C-alpha cells in the first residue's frame, strides 16, 4: 500500500506496543502532599512526592522536588540529601503491588541519576529471590548519568520494591546526595526511551494510593443529615477507586461549618469512619441543630481530607 509505505514504521511499532512503564510517577509530575521545591526535612519511611518514600538508616535527610535540565531538556527530579554524618545509607523507595509483576519475567529498570557518592545505585527488594544491588553505580562525579539494572523476577513476594539509594552501608557526610529523574521499569532486558505520560494519567495512577481533597474557600464534601441535635452525618465518595481501604484523616476539626436552619455552626469534632476502597462516612459535631434535618457542610481553605492507601 503506497500510503502505508510513507508512514514511519517506528510510529507503527510505538502505537502497537501499549503502555510499558510499570513505575507510577517516574516523571515526578505529581506531588499531592506538597511542593517541596525548597529543601525540606524528611523522615524515614515517609512519602513526600507521590509513590516514592524516604528510606534511610542512621542518617538524617532532607528531600527536594526539583526541576533540572538533562541534555537540554527540562525534567522533574527528586533529590534526597544527607543532613547528618554517620555510617548508614539513604535514598528513596518505590513499592509495587504483586499484581503489577509477573513471576518468571525479565524487567529492566532505568533512570537518570546524579550524586556525589560512588555507591549511588538501584537496589531491588523481593523481585528476585534475593535482594540485590545493581552492578552499575554512579561515578560520584555529580553529573547526570544513565543507570540501568536488569532483574529476573524469579520469586516475587510481598513488599516488592525498588530503591534508588546510596548503598551499601558506608560513611555518609553532610551534603551527600542522590537525585533521580525519568524512572522506568519495563519488561525485557533492554532499557528503552522513557515513556512520557500526561499529567492526568499520572495523577490517576497516584490516586489509587493517595488522595487529597480541599484547600479552597467554602469547599464542601457533600450534603449531610442531622442524626440528632449535635452530630451531623454524610457519605463521601472518592474520586477514584483505591487499591485498598485507606486510612482517612482531616487536617483539623475546627475549620468546618455546618449550615443548618439559617445558622452557620462551627464544629468541635470531626470523624471519618467506615472506609472502603471507594467511600467513607463522616460526622461532624456541633450544637443547636434540629435532628432529622438536612445540612450543608463547608470547609475553610485550610481544611483537607487525606486518604492514604500507600504500600
């Protein structure tokens, strides 16, 4: 076919290949918990940018969500820096659900990395039968380098994860750092070009694990009903199905207002309960309501609802 012969065959291959990157937020576009554009103290086993949590032993660290240039292309990156000196390790960790991985498959992990430590590398936990480090590590020279790691998933079990880490345990100095961008994990033994997904696609992937609501003036979680004169209940549906029933919390309990019978009543307590993968029940405590009446709940711009189903 003459028309088909004029089409770039690489475009046909790309179009037929489908999605390949198993990593969520490998582009670091999503950071629902905060911007972290300035250096911010970070705690071990804690998430900051979506889907990547801090991992550190014996070392205090900070984290920063940065914008960098690699080969003249502007990219988002994630940086972890040691803020204390010790013998230990530090970096970030990305966990997987078992349904994301196939036993017996070969996977290749790749990323851009820069560091001033020559033991900065990729480490896999529970993807192969034995946790192991990549043989390729950063030179420690502070330039961006492409790091790759091929793993056979011979014994995939719970707590599968990748770490982007200064390891093994070594002397760490204040100011030592590891920074990563364009993180990808794909089927096969070859690292291919990074797959760029839209912001909306990445946000949807991240919301399977974490969701945040609120932050605007007079926003509302929904219409509610007065169970009695002091407690006001509502059902709350999530914007997206989560991987498991999350932990729910509020940023505060006194920044809510219950509009009832022409009065704006301040809350003294707020509770979230009965959480499933797609909904929760909430109640707000106030006073002087009429039992059985409908009400309207509003939050100030400082009020948030947090849903956490991270690994």
